[in-house]
């Protein structure tokens, strides 16, 4: 005698959905273990959530404007903290530059470092904070306008790179050793895709629309993305480079970064009315390596 097991349709659907849910949850957890988290927070009076002290619970990072200064508060499960920079003027509010926060685990201890950038007195400055077990220490500051991370999320030790755009062939290199940023004596002059990005910055700052574009883009880049150069209204506005932040997010079999993400900030200035306030324009670039080991800009958004 053959026995049949009867499964109701609703039960079968629920079972399949449950299996799929577990499968996708596994994928999310697996990806989370291998992905660094980056934020580019440029909207004050907003709250952002992340585990900043490594206790497994989400903490709240709040950016507020108090008088002429930003206040950055982190509310943990045990205590509230205010981030204090060694330069007391660092958090001065600039009308044409929003405070930015990027989150990255430079120390590879599963507790992220907090990278801030701000602009004041016509100069960009970066500051890095690290959780020491009881407080957030300001372990690094620089007044260069280009900061980047190489080997951000692979098997190598992350390198912190800084320079000024006007002197961008002379990078200084650092790594995080316990709670201290230490300079690397090795030559760090070869920053991947820097030449292409520098030419892009020159195009944005150029006072007129370009007659032709340099060979810095992938062949099949979207024509809609290239329209940026003809949508800047340079008859009425000029653009001044303010800062760049970059990091690699993929690597090829030879260990070279195959993809680098850039965030560029420009001051947008009215040519015809000096009384009109300047604004900030952010441009996001992706550069990719080709089969000849050349880098080209593959994506533009703003």
C-alpha cells in the first residue's frame, strides 16, 4: 500500500519562501564580512547609525549646527561622546562645503575609524578618529586637499595617502599601527588613476566649455555622463576644486586596484554677481583598469 503525504499549497509556498529567506540572509551575512562600509555624509542635522565602538550594537552619529560650528555627537549604548578635533577651527561651518564623514576599518580590528573632512579659510582639512576602548581619539589631521586609502579591503595593510592637488606627485603615505598613524618611507608617487582624475579636475576648472575631451574615459562611457562638461553653464559660473577623497574597492589577479572610487568637491561661484553665495558641487567618479594596465574614467555622476 502506498502512502501519500499531502502538502497544502499554502504550506508549500511558506516553506519555499522560508528557504529563500534563509538563503538570501546567508548571502547578506557573507557579503557583510567582506565589504567595508563607506559613508559620505554631507547633510547636517541628520542621524546616521553604525557600530562605532565594536560592541555589536548600532550607535547614532548626529551632525548638528551650533552657532558657526558643527557638533558631531556619537550616542552609544553606554555613553554619549562629542568628537573634539585638535584644531578647534576644524569644525567651522563653511557655506560652500558640507562636512563629510567616511567610515572605514583601517586597523582591521572590526571597529571602524571615522574620517572627517571640512573646508575653512580657503583650505581643506582631514581628521581621523579612532575608538580607544573608552573614547574617540583624534589620531591624525592634515590640511591637504587630497586623501585616499589604498588596499582598503583586501589582504594587505591599508595605506593612507595624502597630498595637495597642486603638488599631487608628492604623496605622503601612512599606516595605522595600533592607535598610532605612522609614516611609510616607501615611494608613494605612483597613485593609480591620479593622472586621469587630475585632467578631469582641470576640465571642470577650465573657464570655457572644452572643444574636445582628453583620452581619459573608457570608450563606451555613457554620452549622458559626458554631458556634464556642457551643462556647467560656464558663462555664468566658475568652479574651484576644493577636495578629493578616494579608495580602491576591487583588485585584479596581479594585486593592482581594478576599481577606484573618487569623490570630488568644487566651489561653484557666480561670475556675474559676487554677492550671490557660492555653492558646493560634488562629482563622483569611478576609474577602472584595462587589459593594458591603463586607468580610465568609467563612470561620472553628480
